[in-house]
């Protein structure tokens, strides 16, 4: 039995459209659209290939922490746990993963309570124009 899967990751900033991340968010959103459409096509063709959309919050990689140092007040989550969750999600053919937990809640809130989501996003930053 062959277990074929593709995983696409997006950061929470792409899903929630965080300020100061427009180029990064646009490329991640494009990947989300591509893999979402591909997932439907593969399912309609009854393919053995599955896709997983991975939504990540702030992960404690050196490059991520350097990019947001002094700007974001949100805690970073362990890269090793994120990697393990990504592997398990793909291997078990789950269609989505939200890591850490708050990325799922924020994705729900963005549609249900957009003004609250905007408030939370804008106040999670240390920004003084």
C-alpha cells in the first residue's frame, strides 16, 4: 500500500492577514489556493494522493524569532513539536492542522467576529508610528 501525501504550510499571518507581512502573506495565500484546488481535483480523480493544509503560528526558529524580535508579543512555540505535528498530519492523511491551538480559534474568529480579530491582531504588536 502506498501512502502519498502533499503538505502545504501557511503561517497564521497569511490566514489572518497580519500587518507588515503583505508580500509573505500573498505568497502563502497563493499556495493555500493552489493546494485547496489541487485537493479537490485529486479527490475527484479518486487519487491516492492526499493534501494537508498546515496553519502555523509563531514557531521558535532562529529566522522567525529574529524577524519578529521586539515587534510581536505572542509566545513562540517549539519547532520540534510543530515538525512532529506536520509529519503526523501528513502520514495520517488529515486535511488540516492548526498548530499551536490558538491558530484554529483565530481562524474561526476571523469569520465570526472580524472586529475582535482585528483588535487582537493590531494589539499583539509593539508598534508606535
